[in-house]
């Protein structure tokens, strides 16, 4: 039977919102959405699904690629190969998808953010969103995609019927990779999610020595400093200041981004700000697509000029 | 511990204007500078640190044209013992093809290893898939988004993998295994031009990718390259820097975040 198999992403009892993008793309693909999910009390948009396959397994074992391939083997054995297997494009979705592709020898297209129904092509980001590739799986067998969060949720349709339910059990957990525990981020005094005005610094600042001068600007503007991942990776700013999927999600009144290109993992963490202002010397930087206002210039010059005006 | 670590030479496109040529056939990278893939820089550093602490060797491997020798020299300068180039003039977009090539190469050359390190993703293609596909092909356990290696034992590693929103999970993985390293796991050492020049004295081995191309048919087709779909976009504050900055301050006042 023709169907799309959606591997749900669930974490600590929560059904992640980005699963909606996996469901949404099924409408464009015109495939019946069947969701694979651990058997537990998740709050799911059941009416948007044709079927649900519940797996009797711990959530942390479900999210383990070495177990996922066994689960998928059982699903395929029971109901035949899906036309497409859909994962989220997150830390866990990406890990599961790649391993599954290798295990079942299937085509894979990751980070899909658009689909052209007429031509049957998937849009995949290249060069941090500066170019997109239009890809197609070769042949007409099963294939795998991971979908970018926020790209397809608008296509979710709830048809008002309850989905069919199947159960899968007796999955032997892999002994070669095992979950031990969750590790929480340390609590810190500054909470960037509470700030009204964030001055956010990206790799474009060049080096650590520039930080004090931006701190001075932030002081004059009464803004709180945050940053993109590379700035935190290089330890120019503490981890608690990171904006993005693996950092914090912020919604300030104003988000002033300086020297940030606008990779989707960053955008996902700040796109709901009331007003986004971007300063970047590259007029093609993807961040200008999301910003309300932009200045195309050297950020250091903008910093110095702002300081001059504010001090005058 | 014998580690194989992959390192890729990628175009540094962040500040470049990219042009599509031949009606979508290609992206012109001829004027773009190249560099080591950021994720691989962290991965090489992590491999070298483990070897420095507990012995063994780190061997760097790259797939690409002769220019990729540059990232191998860099890895040697950081502390890798060897650099192996799987030379090809082709760019394989399909991660299945690259993982198959690596798989064939490791099998045929019978390279011994306790663990294989890749980066989480290539900066250029952002597939984030070669490590996982390779692990499955080799029948080995896999962990991606590795942001910390807490324990190195002869038969297993205990690693932390990064999830969303600052959360991590601690995972035990048996050796041999494949892991994909996330940026920020360490602070990669500085490599000087002198260091790279010195590393040139270590011979790099070159293998022809064509000799390992069994069942390497691409599973995906690239139809064409396109520019991103244009959204409404930002209102650009243009003119003199002074007036643009004043306008910016005006917006801050209007939004009520600055008096
Ligand atoms: C699993 C995963 C999770 C991730 N999580 C996050 C996350 O939580 N947050 C995050 O931010 N990223 C995250 N990333 C990384 C993300 O993909 C990008 O690599 C990162 O956001 C890029 O940061 P950047 O914009 O500061 O740097 P770059 O992309 O290098 O951009 C620098 C920008 O500065 C501009 N610039 C340079 N010099 C100047 C100058 N003098 N004046 C003006 N402009 C200048 C350049 O034109 C460029 O646009 C994650 C990646 C992965 C794979
Ligand atoms: N051409 C290549 N040469 C060396 N390593 C590569 C190559 N392509 C991919 N890799 C490795 O696989 C990782 C993930 O790549 P990708 O799946 O393309 O995002 C990279 O960080 C590299 O470690």
C-alpha cells in the first residue's frame, strides 16, 4: 500500500511541534500519513493522521538509530515498504535518518524546506541558504527525507476522522549504544529570553577582542548581548547567550543582529521577534530575508558610528 | 586508540556572492576561497587530543581533488600521523555515494581503527548524512551531535550528544564505532603557516577514488540549482552611514526599547 511513514520526534513526554511539518508535507506528496511513535501519553494531532503505529518501547530507546532500524524492519515486514520515510531535521531526526538510509540502502535528501508538486522536486539548502538544490530521488522505490521545521505545518489538514491504530512490540534494545541520562544546561544569572532588546553578535565580529567594544555599545543602548553559535563555540560569549535551535528561543521587541548570516538553526531561535534589524556587509546574506530593517555595511563601522552619536 | 578522522575542503561562501551558471547547471565557485570544513576542524582536534592522551594514532582522510591535500597537511600539523587522499575530480553530492566510496576504501585497504570521526555536517552541502550512512554500512554503532567525550575505554566511549535548547544526553557506545562531532566540543588549536609547511614533509598517500567505485551509483539526482525564494525582505536603511545609524536609533525609539 502506498503510504508515508512519519517517524515522530518525542522528547521527555513531549510531542515536538516540528512533527507538524512532517505531517504537512504528506498533503503535498499526496500520501497517507502514518505515524510511528512510542506507546505513551503524547498529545498529538491525531485527526491529521491516517494511521498510527505505536511501538512498545521506551522513548529514549525509540530515538536510538540502532533500535529504529529494527522497528522499521518490523513495520516494513507488516505493511510493506513506505513510499517515503519522513524525519524531522533536528539533532535526533537527522541522526536517525542518516543511519536508516545506510541500513536500508535508501536515497536520502535532508533539510527539505520546499516541495514542487508539479515537478516532484525537493528543495534542499546549500551554502547556508544562499543557494538551493532541486533534488529528486532516482528510480521509484522508497526514499528518506528530513524536513526543516516551520516549512510545511501550514499544509496540515485535520480530516475529522480518528486514525487506525496498530501496535508493534518485542523490539530488543541494542546493547552497543545505550542511553544513560539527560544533562541539563547550567543555570546562569542572565536570561536572554527575558530581554526586550537583544544585540546579537555573529562570526562577523572577527575575533574576541571586539567583544568589549560591543558590550560598551550594548551598555549605551541598554541592550542585552546574545550571539550565534560560532561566537559561543569559540567561547567569545558564554553558552547561556546562544540563540538558535541548540541554544535559546527568543522573542524580544527588537533583535539587532550584527555579523550573523541567518542559517536556519539561528533563524529558528529568533524569527518571532517583534522587530528584526540586521547589519551585514553581504547584501545577499539570508538574514535580510527575515529582517524588517537592514543596513548593508561593515558592522564595526556601524558600531563606532552608533557610539559616536550616542555619546554626542 | 586508532582513529580515522574525515576532513573536507569546502568553499568559504559566507561573504561571497554566489552565481548560478548554465541555467541552473552549476554554481560558480571559481573565485571563492576554500577552507577546512568547520565541523571537521573540531573533529580532527578531538581525535588528536584523544591520541595525545591515551596513545595510538589519528589518520586523516579526505575525498576530493588534489587541492584537498591542503586540509590533510593541516590535519597533520594539528597532530594527525598520516593523511590519505581519495582523489577524484568529481564532486559527489549524494552522501550515499561518498559513504559507499569510504566503505569500499576501508574494506579494500583493510585500515584498522577503533573509531571513525566525521563532522556533523559539511558546510557546503549540509547533508549531515555521511557519518550515519557509513556507520550502518559498516554495521557499527553510531552517535551524532557529539559535544563531549567523557570517557575513553578500550571497548567503549561515553559521550554527550547535543539535543535542542541546551539539553544533552549521555550515551554509552561500544567500539568500534562511528561518531559525528559537533562544533564547540573543544577549542581547536591554532595552526601556523610554518606548522603547515613543516607538515608537508610528512608524505601524504594518494589513492584513486576510481579504484573503489563498486556500486557507487547516485541515488539522488540534482535537477538544478536555484536562488532562494525571495520573501518580502528587509527595508534597507541606505544613504550615508550617519543617517542610516540615526534612522536605526529612530526605529529603536519607536519600538520603545531605547529612549
Ligand atoms: C545541529 C546544529 C545546531 C545548530 N545550532 C545553532 C544555534 O543554536 N544557533 C546558531 O546560531 N547556529 C547554530 N548552528 C550553526 C548554524 O548552522 C550556522 O553555522 C551559524 O548560525 C552561523 O553563524 P554566523 O551567522 O554567526 O556565522 P557565519 O555564517 O559565518 O556568518 C557571518 C556573517 O558575518 C558577515 N560579516 C563578516 N564580517 C563582517 C563585517 N566586518 N561587517 C559586516 N558583516 C560581516 C558575513 O557576511 C556573514 O554573513 C547549528 C548547526 C547545526 C548543524
Ligand atoms: N569529500 C569529503 N571528504 C572528507 N570527508 C567528508 C567528505 N564529505 C563528507 N565528509 C565527512 O562527513 C561529514 C558529514 O558530511 P555531509 O554528510 O556531507 O554533511 C563531514 O563533516 C566530513 O567529516
